[in-house]
C-alpha cells in the first residue's frame, strides 16, 4: 500500500462522488480508459475490489469506502500542512470550513464577523443544516469545525464549550398563559405543541422535559421543519413551541412572541465547537477555537427571568 499515489486516491474520490467512469474521467481531465486502468491497478495492488460495477454505475465496496476515508483524511492533512507553512512564514491566512446547526444561523454570522476583525485574511465558508446534516459533513471531512448543542457519540471528536444555550417555551403575545408566573410542567403539557423533526436537539430536550407527564409523549405535536416556520405558526396562534432563546430575539423585541414562565425553565444546555479527533488542527482552526473560548459567549443573546417583552434589550 506504500505505492498508492495521491492521484489514485483522487480518482477513487471522483468515482465515489460521481458514480460514473466517464463523469469522473471528465472531472479529472482523463480519458475513460486511463481512469479505468488506474482503478484496476489500485485494486490489483490492494488485492481487494474497490467498486461494484452495476447497471446504475460504480458503487463503492466496503474497501472502497475505506480508501475514500483515507483520501479525505490525506486531503485534510495536506491543507493543514499548507496553512502551517503559511503561518510559519508569518502570513495570517488560512481557510476554515465552519458548520452550524439550524439554530446556529442566528449567531454564527456575528461570531464570524468578530473573528474576521481579529484575523481578516482567513477565508471562511459557512454551512448551515440540521443536526444530522452537520454531523455527516463533519464525518465526511467536508467541514473543519461544527457548532452544535451536543457532540456526536458515534465517532471520536474533540469538543469544547463556548457558551450557554437556553431553551424556552414561547407563545403568541395574547396567549392565556402570557404573563402567568410559575406555570407547572403539567399545565404547559396541556397545550398544543409545534415541534422540530425527530432527532433535533430542541425536540430531544422537550421530550426529556415532558417525559414525567404521563402519556404526553404519545402524540407530541405538529412537526415542522424549521425554526422560522415554527415561529410564524406560533405567532398565527396554531400552538406553542419549545425553542432556543437565541432564535427569537427580534420577535420578543417586537412583542410578537412572549416567553412563558414555566417552572424549571429555561433549560440550560451548552454550545460546543466540535472537530474530528483524528485530524490535526490547522492554524485557522486553532485561532477560531481560541476566539470562541475567549469571546464566543459575548455574541450569544442572554435571557434572564422574568421574561418581559424587552428580555433581550
């Protein structure tokens, strides 16, 4: 395996990504026969099949997926090496691929702007998605650092806390519970809920909170795919919701939503920056993680009890 070349690994990446020999060859500037020969030579050297040839195209085998993971890891390490050389030359440049779960889009731009004021020459790309999408991008080496509420547990990661993440119950301003103090868990459980998709951090926290109320989890509520949709549905009077306080700053300021004073809330979770444990950190990653530790919490909205209309003011 010591004779495997970077060109061969990039061939594996292209075939896995595009699924067709002709498409991969075109992307790499090769002819189809030349690319096929590279794959066959690599399979011969490794002694294992890397792809199943099907009518639909080239499907990676388990061995092929292992080669793909190695290729992505090597690409990461080469990018880290390039950034490290730039840093040793005294250049404050670099690249950072940042991922954020959906709730993170409400503060990630502020974090990036504050960081860029300190390190203006670092190129940053931001990807926003639901929890499953961001974890998959981290697993596939498509992002360097993920901002999320709970680090994944099914592969090794490095993680650090950079701020509190309060979760609260929200309702339209004219809701009967608006302004009522010390609402019990049982009372709020009687309401119609608008909830995120299964597996989302806020939904899991809501399920844990309501698990002590008999049979309440059997039909949790109406599922909606985004925080924005849920907020608009709450404003329209379709129910109440349990969301990150960081998503509702403007609606609270404008008096369109209120935070309900439910006992034992806000539920305080934490925000983490997460990266793969099996890859070296480049200078841009190190600088951003250091920035998050020192200043990240300052760029998150703060919620305190009680919850008047200007709670974020």
